[in-house]
């Protein structure tokens, strides 16, 4: 202690020197570790560069420009596809507001059916929403999925009405809410469920439409679905002939399928083909002679069809 008191300046200087030396050693060790880490990263970057240089095609400036052009083409194609997968706009409503929205939509669809002369299964047909139609309060899972289904059913049935199908036999959709699960209206629902594809970022909602039509009207339905901007994809189609009553009546003997007069060239809309008149039959405009040869013989008469379409409404995940 006496020595420290006599040599205080020297002792303090020595302590400071020791601290500086310890700090220098610590800094040197840290810098050495950082230098080693940087060297390892540099080696990894060299290896990655060698890998890229060995690839085919080589990432030269010209190849990079080609890649940029291809990426631009891909973006353009994606933007064009977006035009055909626009979600159907549905009102964001809940509770009593949804009830008003549903009532308005059903009234509009029934009016459209009358204008298109499309027969419905019943006077107050609910287009698969029989369970929700009388309610004013709704269970879990109803919103916002059921209002979206209402909008999509409206868009799909409008395609049918524009094609003048007759009759509309049934519309079915997926169960989405507790009300749907507990419903006894089984004819309104499909066994299929709404599917979400995480890879493509899309939601697929299934619908089944069953209706009667002629082949020309079925073609108009498929054309309407193809031209729709709402991503309606026909997954399956079932077509079977229907049995009509009164097909052997005198009126049907004088008219072809679809109520068209005989003698026209074959085509869509149920136009029949009549056999050429035999010799001795009066030409068109002349007085018809009595006899069996005056009646045309039909070679083709179109029958009405019963069609069932399985359609998926595909839209992007929000």
C-alpha cells in the first residue's frame, strides 16, 4: 500500500495499460471470428457463382433480358385470365338486411323466369334457399358465404333464362351453415363441399342445375357460361331425353319438333326435315289433292332433353 501511495501515477497507468490490453485481445478475437465468417460467406458466394455459371442457359445479360420478356408475357396472360375469374358481387349484409336481399333476389328471379317463359318447380320456388327464406335470424356460418351463394345462383340462373330453357327443374348448392346442416330440404343441397386450393389461391363453390331444353338452348347455356366473366367451370354434364305427352296428336303430325312447320332444312331449334313430295303431288301453292301422298314423312324430329350441369364457381381467396 505504501508503494502504491508513493507510485500512484505509475500504478494507475499500469492498470489502464492492462485494461487496454484486455480490450485489444477481446477485439482481436471478435474481429478474427468475423473475418472467418466473412471468408465462409465469400466461399459460399463463389460456389453459388460457379454453379450459376455452369447452368444452361447461362445467366448472361441477353438471357436475363429474355427471362424478363417471358415474365412480362406471363403477367399479361394472368391479367387476361383475371377477366374470366371476376367474383360475382354480393351485398355485404347480415340479419334482417340479408332477408330483404334474399326476398328481392328471389322476386327478381321469378320475374325473369316469367319473362323467359321458363316454368319453375313451384310458384314460390326459392332456388335452393328454402331454409333461409322464412328466417329473420341465422346460425353460424351463414355470413358472408350464403349471400355470396345467393349472388352466384342469381348469375347462373340468369344464363338459363337468357337461353329460354324450359322448365327449370332444380338448383342445388353446397351446405355451408348450421341451418343448412339441419335442413330437411335435401333437394336443395349437394354432397359436395366448398374447396379451397392454397396452391392456386382459389375457392371452388359447386352448384348443380337441372333443366329441360332443346339442343339449341343447351348450346346457348354453354355459350353463356363460357362468355361469363365470373369463372363458371362446367365440371360434368348429363343429358337424357324426356318423354313428352301428346307427341302423337294431329297437331304434332302437322308440325315438327319445337312447333316448326315441315319442309325446312335441318337446323337448331327443332326444325324437321320432310321428304320430297312424290310424283303427282301438287307443288307448293297449288290446291292439295286428297290422298296419302300429301302428308310429309319426317326424317328427323328433335326431342326435348333433360340436362344436369355440375358447375364450379371459381374465385380468388381474398
